[in-house]
C-alpha cells in the first residue's frame, strides 16, 4: 500500500470537504475529467523570434516550441490536454500566440494569460479575456514591479476581477508566500492556484541545495480553502536521476496539508528542458508507488478539471 495513506486519511478528508465546498462556490458547476485522462497543469508554447511577434525577452528552452510541437510531445506520452500558459518572458501580456494555438487545437488546451496589476484597466482586460474561446484563468507574476503590500489596490483589483469572472488566478509567488497568504485571506471568493509548489525552481542544473527551505511557508497556505497548488516542475528539484525518489517526502507533506483535491500535477514544459525530458516529467508521477490510483487520478487530471472547470473532451 502506498506510504502516507494511513496518516493522511483524516486530514485529507477534512481538507477536501472544505475545499470542495468553497471552490465549487467560486467556480460554479465543476467539470469532471474522463477516467484515465492525463492533463498537464502548465506548459508553454511559442514561435521563433520574428518581427511579426517579437520577443520581449528569452526563456530557457528550445528556439521554438510551437503549438503543433507541444501537441506532438503530449501525444508521444499520452497526455490528453494541458493548461497552456502564455510565456511572460517572451510575450509579456500579449497572449495572441496561445489564442492562435488554441484555435488550431481547440480540444487540447485551456488558456491562461498574465495580467498587469499596475494597469488601471486590468478589470476590463480580465473581462475581455473571459470572453475569448478556451480561456480558463489568468496569471499574476509577483515580480519586482508588483507591490509587496497585500493591500495594494492593483493586485486586489486583479483578484476581485477574477472572482467576478469566475477565473482562477495562477500566482507565481516564490519568495512572497506570506503575501500570498494575506491575499488569499483578503480575497476569499477568488480561487488562487500557486505556481510551481510556491518554490523557486532552477532553469538548469544543478538544483539548489536548499530547494525545500520555504516548505513550511508553503504548507501554511493550506489553511486558506481558496488556495490550490500546482505540483509543477517538482522533478527539477531532485538531486537524483529518474524517477526522482528524493522529492516524495516533501511532496507527501504538501499532499497531507492540501489534500489531493487541491493539488494539480504538471511539468512546466519547456522551462524544465535542461533538467529532464517531457516523458520523464510525466512518467515520474505515473510510476510513483507513493500514490494510490485514486490519488493519481485527482492529481493528474481530476482536480485540474474541477479548479479550471475545463478538461479535454472524451477521446
């Protein structure tokens, strides 16, 4: 029997009940993933840099990862769908490329775009995004240009607009986890989805020695029922080869705290390209003996379908 299951039972049942009631109220009618599906909580796609859609910066990875190439990578390992996050490093707040990808592959991707909390018209931006086909959420990147004040009007304007539109907010908040907790408490009707375990993750080897140092702050976020967490990029924190067995004890603590009803597996492809293959990022969770079949089904599709109210159609 998988480890963690005995001591996790009561904690998970209580957390799951609270989270399901609260999140259902936030997102409306929840969608269920078909049995056996695998849905990646975060991937990126982008064209080569060209004058028609110039890059604002660069992202670690190949010179291009087009929508077609991403679909091919998913097909090769049996991933049915993915949340396609417009890459901020290249396109900033312009999500036109992911819209083009979704139009070509409408059954494979739900879309997330970054929004600017310093834009006075951000509520209109969120409302406009909600009206686009295939959109499932927005992203708030807590970088240097974003206020560290949990009462910041711009940040809270984003969260209020997302709640009004029933869109989850993907929160990149490593190094600012206390602020994330305050934002969750101050915006209880907004579904927050913490990116990448809430931890700073590497773009190339080696992984940091103290990769899990902020884990206690991550676990504290579980006290807020409107917070879910992406188990994305976890394998990049490993100091061991596939199947990355050294990540499972800290991951187990996250599963215990949040319950599988608030945990969403994903790869963060292509950011992880210098540390592992896409197949390894998928298979590490398929072969893990620390997950029961029901836990794996929630982690790798079921929770995502409910939180984002989206899943690929049945095959």
